[in-house]
């Protein structure tokens, strides 16, 4: 019988469900939550409530798309963390309910590991060991990937994540949440005209809080002189902010490649959808003569396909968890 996994992702503000059969995606459905746009960030309580509302319709859509029924499923997988505890609890409780009702095993998945294993959904796939820069709304990590489920974090941020830097900068510019994709869009028409400070931290450490302050003060001073400064310079501001955020990522990646000596390097997570990062990363690969792996857009930002593919490898190792397990907001590898 083939291995058919139902993957549930509800760690932040997207309710997503995927079905994967023998490692092949049959359905990958998601309901995004527009409710947070007006607040400049995700409101945890609103996120949990939206998950509760969306989760059954998303499951129905995924079953319909895959043309499979619940009785055919081999195991139920869900995001165990890290993430917002209220959101995680909705996904976890739903998964446990299904596991009990269907008498199928339960698989707990680490969200950050899943972002990386999204590279094993489609070809080309990296070979082990490889280095992955995982950049999302909550994390910025350099991970040495020894095997599907054996990963080592060799560097991370000491304050804000790269996605957070995009979102907070967008908020300063008066753009709605999530600001990353909007900065990317406006930056396409702008030029890098403004310089912001670079962090002075350890070789494999990231820091974005100083950059955010530098952006805030630069804009505040300019607005004092020119009331419409932001509107008149939006595209150049976006290009400059995006350049500064990505430049830090590329600098650190270069150091990590040199230190580890690997010749297979990947990027993952929501910020890996950024067009400037994708360009600079591809360029870096050419310059250093290493293989680079960039995920398809649908597997960069939060999705359940990545949860399901991770669960597929866990299923092959009989790595199941007990109904008594609870999600963890700060789950580590
Ligand atoms: O991985 P993800 O969907 O969720 C978390 O696990 O956090 O990442 C979301 C982050 C947000 O900060 C969002 O602004 C950023 O990814 N993001 C982007 C782009 N698309 C999403 N940042 C820059 N450029 C993009 N095109
Ligand atoms: Zn994520």
C-alpha cells in the first residue's frame, strides 16, 4: 500500500493542508488570513480564531483536489512548533481528533525543518550535506543539513528575523502587513539611493534591529524636511531597504560556505521568495562555482506540502508521536 500523508500547517496566519502520496504532492491548499493587514502584524488571537473557521473547509478542498478520502490516509502530520501557541493548538487538536477518529498514527513536524525539506518536493534536489539559509518571519538561520532529519543550526539572528526586518520597515513606510512582498514589488522600479547601517556581530550571527532603527531615523529626519518624502521616494526607499537586508544575508552565507566547505547551498522560508535575494543567491552560486537550490514560490512561504514531505520521511522511520504530546511555541531541532 502506498504511503499517503495528510499534512496540517497552522503555526502562524496561514491555514494549510496538503496530501502527499509516496512523496508526490496531490493537493496543497491554503487559506490566507487578510484580517491582520490593518494591524501591521499578526494578531495571535485573531489568527487562532481564523484557523478554527478555515480548517474544515481547507481539509475538504484538499480531499476534493487529491481525489482521496480520509480512510485512505496512512498518517496525520501537523506542525508542532515553533509558532504562535494558539495557532499551533488549533492544528494540533484537529490532527489529534482526526488521528483518534480514523485510528491513524500521528506525526509531529518542526516547522523550520519543514521549510528546508520543501527542497525535496520537486527536482532538482540537493544532496547531503548541504547548507541552508532559512529566512522567515520569525527565524533567520544557517543550517547544516546532514540528512533529512539530522540538521545543525550553525548561525542565527540575535534579535529580529529577516522577514521581520522587511515587515517592520514596510510598517515605517506605511505599507500593510505582510510588507515583504510589497517592498519587493516597489523595489523593482527603484534604485539603491539610501545607505543604512550594517550590524557588527559575530561571523555567523545576524542582527536586524540596528538596521530597523537606522531606517526609522533616516526616514524621520527626511520627513521633517519634506512632508511627502516617503510617497515621493517609495520605490528608491524599498530598493535601498531590500538591498540592505539581502546584503547582510549574502555576506553571512559567504562566510558559512567558506567555513563548512560545502558545495550545495539552498535558501528556504518566506523571504526566499524575495526576487533580489533569489538573484543575488544565484549570482553567488555562479561566482563560487557551487550548486544553488531555490524553492518554487509556492513552497517558500508557509504551506502544508512542506509539512507533509517532512512527515513522509518521518513515516519511513516510524517516527510517530503520542496523543499526549503538546505543541511548543519555541520548538528547537
Ligand atoms: O515562512 P513564512 O511564510 O512564515 C514564517 O514562518 O514566518 O515567512 C513570512 C515572511 C514575512 O515576513 C514576509 O514579509 C516574508 O516572509 N516574505 C517576503 C516576500 N514574501 C514573503 N519578504 C521579502 N520579499 C518577498 N517577496
Ligand atoms: Zn514559515
